[in-house]
C-alpha cells in the first residue's frame, strides 16, 4: 500500500502544473467541484445500493422457505404434515429467477431456480452448481442476515438460510441483477451530469476568474512595459499608470501600491537625469575652460626653457616636468570634453571612411612609438569602408594600440585585423601579453579604470601616465557610431573586438 501511494504521489508530481494565477484558480475551482461531485456521487451510489439491497433482504424474509421446501417434495407424495404446503410447489407464487436450495449436513441435495416465464411447465427448475457454489452455499449462516454470493451459472444472488422442518437447511435467494442495473444506471447518469457540470463550470469559472483578474492583468502589462525601458541613463518617460480599481480588494491595493511605486521611480529618475545633466554640463564647461589655462601654463614653461640666460639644473628639471604634466593635463581635458559631448548626444561626422587606410596609418604610428613590440596586420584584399567620423575612429585605433603597447612587456606581439560580412565590420586588436586581470574586466570600459599596477605585477609595463579614459573613449565613440566593443582576455591572449555597421547596412 505504501509503495502504491508513493507511486501515485510521484505520478501526480509529474503532471504538468498551471503557471499563471488565472490557470491555478480555475484549476483549483474545477478540482474542488470534482471532489464535491465525486463525494456526492459516491454517497448517492452507496445509499442507493444499500437501500435496494435492504429491500431485497426484506423480500427474502417475506418469501421465506416456500420455494426450497417445494424442491424437497417435488415428484413425491406429500405427508399429512405437508398437506398445508401442497400449493408451495407452484412456482407461480415466486418471483422469476428465485433461487432455492436444500442442504442436509452441509451437502446440497436439491437446488433450482424459478424460470422467467412462470407459466412454462416444461422448463426444468434444476440449476447446475459447481463445487465452489456448493461450498459458498454451505457457508451461509442459518438464521443470520442475508449474504451476497456469486453462482457460476446465475450470477450474483442475495441468499438467506433458515432451518427446515426435517432438520435440514433451506436457502432462498433473489438475484442482484436489478439492484446492480439500477446502481450502474445511477453511476452513468451521475458521471454524465457531473462531467457536464465540470465542463460548464470550468468554462464559466475561467471567464469569471479572467474578468476578476483584469485589473491585475493591467498591472502586469504596465510592469512589463516598464521593464522594457532603458533606465540606466538618459531621460526616461514611464508609461501611463495602471487603472485604479476598488481599493478594498487585494487587486486594487496592489494596483494602488504599484502606481505609487511608479511615481517614486519617476521622481527618482527625473532627479537623476537632472543631476546627470548638471554634472555633464559642469564637466563640459570645466574642460572647455581649463583648456586655455593649461595651454598657457605649458607655453610659459616652454618659453622659460628657451631663455638664453643660464638656469639652474633643478629649475630646468622643474620646468620640464611642468611642461610634461601640463601636456598630459591638456590631453585629459580634451578627453573629458569629448566624453561630455558624446554623452550630450552631439552628432559625429557621417562620411565614408577607409578603415583599411586608418589601420595602416595607426600601425605605422604604433611601430614608431613602440619599436620593441612586434606589430602584425591581417587585412582583406579589398579596402573596407565604413560610415562615420574618420578622426574619432582614428582615435579609437590609437587608444587600443596605445593600450596594448603600454600595458604589455617588451617583445609582445600585437595583431590588428579587419573583417566584414556585409552587415557588420569587425576590427580586432589582439596581443599575447599577460592579459587583463579578471577583477578589472567587468569595468574595463568605465571611466578612470586603470589596471597598470596589476598588469605590471604580471609582467606588463607600468606606465602610470594614463588617466583611465582611453578605453572609455573607445566604447563611447563606438556606441556613437551604432556599434559595440567587447573584451576577451586570459593570460597569453587579450582581444578587443570593435563591431561597426558596414557601409549601407541597416
């Protein structure tokens, strides 16, 4: 029994389960109604079976032992004490298919059954009994309650045993066929009615649940639209609020809370966008304003170095450092100004750009700046042309090559390749250096991200001269051209892949 129950439980768990709330509520309603219908049906069938069986037992009591007693003296001369029972052998007083048997010392000596046509005097009353039938008849308690047995040639019978006048046992039986037919008819009718009720209730319940959950569906639809919005940056316009419903209901409270949450989110996004705009404007204004004083400082330092009078070595060294740092600061200011303009969405120049020529020029500059590295090219036979800003794309190449040169040891091989499939153009810069540390890779394209120290620990060159804006400019310029940039790095292999739309691709 335990194994059977576990098997049933496993089978139930394997059945497909509804995922939506609407499906679960509908399924629960149908299951509860099915359980109720099953309980009502079982109770009705059991009650009807008991009632009809009780009526059959009552008929057995009323019939008594008339028919089995007649079998005892059939074909014999009746004695005086049987004179009153002369008419008992007449089967016309018995119900059709009434069974009778006489037992002496537990052995069946006579048995018979009333034919369906009681006026038929030619039909033999005898019935064929098997050994099992005789054992079951012998086990019927005398003077007890009626019992159900199955006779091989007749079917199920309800039998009752009583003492005869000669010390023998008289068994009378009535067929259960009519009882079973009535019970089966009730089962069929109940199955049809309850099945139709389940179908109708399931359909109506699904419509009712769907109508009741309409406000929740509208909330879910609004939440889906909000989840599809890019909330990371820029100005965000949230969709209309979910329709309000009865605040006394659970769905109404959910809709109200959701709308209030959307209001708070919208306020936060508005404040964030305003803060970003102020910061972007400040960065652009500050970068623009710093260009002049930085250039002035650098010019004065260079002018001082050109003075003909003798200058102490320490002063000369200080002036040289002032010039170098002002030059580096000027580059940083220009980079910050470029990023601020890109963030503001300022459009770039859109013209045909020979990417192959840009790569050749960039490699030539890289060989001059890093003669201790090995530089290689993989270019297609035909020139590759894209649409964009040639100056900014050249800056992307320069930054990627400078990144490979500055952050890899001497002797590292750097390979630049260009490929196109008609829809997109792929520019890759690969080096066999120590790689970018795993903890730095997720934010390598963010501003002011520097991995000089880690790469130096792994054998790279620690320059300390960069501001951490080079790769962020690569990402910003690439995105402004409608492309993307990715990094794949492990020790011994680092690849930056820039994807740009091909010229004429949509």
